[in-house]
């Protein structure tokens, strides 16, 4: 059992990539399975090589860590977010390593499913908790970090996220934390891209 008194929320570091890839794949396996047309043993390397985890961002990408054990991650997006030089492989390198068809399919799916945050919004692009740490409130702590980040920034007035329609547990959590349904999205392209046919966009206003 983890001692949450020792929990630390910090920014991603380069050496974290392997661990966060594993947590991401574990938390979003059903979506990643559809997104990446590769055997499971290659998916973690592909996540890192393709830059799906967005490790090019300097700010807004956090991990939850206890005694050196990474147990959760959260990726935030907003307009004007600072970046550093990406470590993503070039297209030709990706094709050589993984094949032309998987790369083209994945690129098309990512473009279709990409959410560009609106001005004045911090968008929770991804949030995932390690299976061994679920039920401890790590997700709520990470979301609190998102709001603290938003409050520290000028001209940010809401936090947004999206939840797939059949993830009732997450939807209930976000409701309990004060998020409200903003709009429901139904998309056949989403079904093809990541196996998700319908999802709900939710948001919560920033308050003092």
C-alpha cells in the first residue's frame, strides 16, 4: 500500500518515458489497440518514437510519484504552451522501423482525434493511473493539480476534458469534482480511429 503522505506531483523528465508509456498503455489499452496497428510488444516503443505522449512540452505534463515509483500521469494542453525540441523520430525513420502502412494509418487517426484547446481553457488531454494504485484518489489529486496550474495562469477561466460514453466510473468522478457536461459528440470516424463511437466533453469554471 502506498503512503500518500509521500506522494509527489512533478513534471516529466526524459528518463520517465518508459514508465509513463507503460502507464499510458495500461490506462488506455482499448484505445491504443485501435490507434496503433502493431503487436503489443512494439506499442510502448512506438508511443515514445511517434511522440504520442507529447514529451516535447516543457510544461503542463505531470507525473504522480511515491518513493520513486511512478503511479500516475496527466497531460495538459493550452494555447501558447511552451515546447522544447521534439525527440520524435523523423517520418522516414518511423517508416523504416515500423512500416509504411501502420505509420500512415496512425498519423491519420491522430489528426482526426486531436483536440486543440480553446483560448482561455486548460484541457486535460490524458490522465491515467497505474492499475496497482487505482482507488486511492490519485486521479482526483492530479485533477486538483490541473486546477492549481490553471489558477496560476492569466486569462485561463476553465478546465475541460472528454470522457468516453461507457466509462461511467470516470464520468461519475468528474461530476463529483464539479465538472458539467458541455456537449455530447457522436463520431463514426472516432469508432474507426480508437474504437470510441460517442464521448462527452465536460468543463468546470475556475473559481477563486
